[in-house]
């Protein structure tokens, strides 16, 4: 596994540990996280399509 991949996985694991430590999350926090993820996924999906990935 590359160094970059290992670093990314470590960052993801650390973020998950932070979320797990804060559980249960307040409902408004869950809603905010969901909205942020949907916006990011839409942004990245649109970028992918602009590069010719969507046909």
C-alpha cells in the first residue's frame, strides 16, 4: 500500500474515532452532517461529469 493511501486511511480512521466518541450525536448534528455530505457528493459528481465521466 502506498504512503499516500496509508495516510488517507489513517485520517479516515481518526475522523471515525472522533465521531464514535461523540455518539450519540444530536439530531441536528446528524442532519447537518448529512446535508454537508450530500453537497460534497454533488460537487464531486458534477466535477466528474465535467471531465467527461458522465454520458
